[in-house]
C-alpha cells in the first residue's frame, strides 16, 4: 500500500517503481479524521496489505499509521515513511 497525497503522486510512483503495489491510496487530509483512518484500514484489509509506504509530510505519515493500528498482535505489517 502506498499512501501519498495527489500532489505527491509523481514522487510516489518514482519511489515505488520497482516494487509491486497492491493499492495506491491518496485520501490524505490534515489531522487524519477518524473516518479517514477507518477507510484506510478497511482498504488495507480488503487488499491484504502487508507493507505501507508513505510519501509526503505529516498528514501522510499520520494516515500511514492507521492500517496497522487494528491488526492482531500475531500479524505482520511494516510501514516505511
């Protein structure tokens, strides 16, 4: 899963050009509302995401924490920012 605001899409494409990406997610908003985090978690679960790469600033990094926040302790999810 690659999380990047629309304004960072080109950079995100370049950064992840050599890796398979199952989901590109661009719903990045300031202060990461709970509803936004929940949608990101649901999208990650639906795509069986096991790695999150965030490209951008604080809001992007904050949102990138959401997909792993409700996973079971025995599952594995990595985040690269």
